[in-house]
C-alpha cells in the first residue's frame, strides 16, 4: 500500500482529537466515537492502522537509521531485539549487530548488514571464520576457517568458532570426515578412525588421505605430491569389477613407490627402503620386483639408471642380473649420439651383426686396452698372436685381372732383402701388447724399398708387411734356381762324356 493511501484510509488522527479532551473542554459524542475507533484505526507519530490493513509504522523521514520497532522481554530491561528498515529489513541484537537482513534487491544476509550475494552467511570482516558455520541437520557442516584461508566441509566436523584455521568435532558419536579447501595448498581430504569429544581438535586425531594441489598434482597418502599422480603406500589395487578384491599390481609385483613390504608369518617385513630426499620419494621412479628374492626392475630417478634383476644398477645406465637377456629375431640394440644412431648390435636371419656407422671401427678390448679392431675399410687389426688350424686367403681367378708372371727382375730383388732377428719394444708400446722374446722377420722400411707392394701404411703412418706375398716370389726364385741347377747338371754330364774319369789305382 502506498503511504498516501494509508493516510486516506486511517481516519482517526490523534493530534486532532487531543484538544477536545483538554481540561475545561467537553468532548462530544463524536469525539468519544472517534476515541473508541482510534483504538483500532489510528494515525499519528509514525503509527498507522486502518480497518483494511495491519499495523503500519513509519520511521523519521529525516533519519531512516532510527529504529522502527523495539522488542522487550521485561519492562525494566533494554530491548532484546530491534528492527530498522534503512535500505531493507534488519533484525538486530542488543549490541546493535545485524543478525538477519533482507535488502531491497532481495539479498539476504545472516550475520551481516551488507550481503553481496543472494544469500550470505557471516560478515567478511569477522576475524574468526567459525562464526560462518552452516549446519545442515545433525552432522553436516560448511564453514570458513582461518579468516577465509580455508573452507571446511565436514561430517560431524565444523570450523572452530573460537580459533582460526582449526576444525573441531561437533559431537561425540562419530569419527568424522572433512574436506578442506585451502587457497594456498589446494583441496585435501581427511578421515579419522576414532570418535572425538565435542569441541576437541579434529586435526590431532585425523589423517590427511588425499590432496589436490593448486598446480594440479594429486597425492594419495602424502601431503606434498612430487608428480601429477603421487601414490604413497605399499600397494595399489586395480580390479575389473566391484566384487574383485584382488590387488592386481601387488600380484604382479609392481610397486609404484619407495617402500616395499612383505609379510612373514603375518608380521610385516621391510624388504627395501632407501633415504628420502627433501621429504619426497624422488630417487626411485618405478620398481617391479619379486618380494621373495628381491629381484625385479628398478628405474632410479636421481640417475635414470635401470636395473633388471637387481635393485642396485649402480653407475650403469642398464644393468641386467640373475639371468639371460633375450631379443627376438631381426632386433637390434642401437647406440646414439647427437647425430643419431652410429652403431648397433643385433641379429639378422639368425646371424649376429655388429655394425659401426659414421666411419667408425669395431673394437675388441680387454679392460681399457684395445686388442683388436676392424676399421671402416674392413681391415682386421690384432695386436698379439693369431692362432688358427688353417688360414685360407681368397685367390679365385674370377676375382682377378691383369694377371702376369713374376719375372726374373722381381725374383733377383730377393738378394736385396735382409732377414733379421729382433725384439719388440714392448715396454714403450704397451698398448700394442707385443710378444716377448726374440722374433724373426724383415724390417718394413727396408722391404718397402725392394717390394713396396708388400708393405702397407695405416692412418698413423705405421708400416706392416704382407708376408704371404713373398711366397710367390720365392716360388719363382726356386723355379729359376731349379732350372739353373738342371742346366748345370746337363753341362756336367756332357763334360763327363767328353773327358772320361779314370779310376784311381
């Protein structure tokens, strides 16, 4: 109802009726009639009542902050409650604190004069967040803790009403569970296995079970996850349906984290544990082990070393222990550098393949000493003696061209050769692994002057001799000697015929 309609419908006006009842005045019958009707239909001092509407109250038009109604529970006490209507409806306590406010735009505030949402509970300026608890039924509570640092959603748990950043039990009947939303470290889930006393500190009896950090990491069983998913505990169960309680990972021997425990006669026994770094298990990324003998697979996070069949790969990038390593047919192990794969070991058509790319060599070593190698040209170098039942060299005519006989000019050069005995300078060239004792052979520099075809020079300028190449020269030289011998024998026979030898007397 508009205010003007209220004035029109309220017929009795106290200020106009009062003069007729002053001393010396004689009220008329109408005055008494208006007085009696005025008990119900009245207008004056901001109070209005007509016969069609309820009681209406108008506060001062100059100061709308003035109280519209006061509520008393005893005549000798101050009002317990009051009501004001500045910018809305406000119900206040004896200390003039707003307990319920309904603004003109429909916003409702409980414990605040200025709600900024459709429903706001609690004053943002309050220092203790527990004053903002909302209770739903017997157990459920939603509250603010730590002056807004955390939001508490609890079952039998609520934010403390006296201390910041603390949660307490609501009653003594249940252990209680809680979800805490903290703008610093994220979302955490807490449970307890024992009931507490109403008002007692819940965090002392509860355990944090899971946390989702503000940067998206999920930790199960620990408050500071190191990776996107960080599970702390002895096992992890994967099942195909709700009725399957088998721990698939534990059955397979896969343990995602730092401590692996088995049971011996019902007693837990730690079979593997190593130090914790910065409070986080970050030196082991993955383990898969046999809990009985300790064998399995381990990936070390601090060195990225991998152990198969051992939990201690040491300084090796890959260490295999306790058995053979097998590869399928036509599979390879590649070795890389910044330019890509430069060599590999593998098998092809059931044959072992050693491959070295990028003009490299295949080296055979004992310790740190190279004993033999094959260069990129296919030459095979050995530092020590070669023992074999037989050595066969390729000599098929189909592979040859420009075949010519060895002439006497070549064979006569044999006389220029010098055979020698010598000892290797083994102490000066230890990496060559020279044999001890006296040796027989040629000097390569001398042989090169006579038969350069039989001397080779490596990339370091060192010379070697093709002793096999001397054999054909020796054969032709022997043939020449044999021919000369036959000629001499013929001449001797001819001379013997011409000059008979007389036997001595």
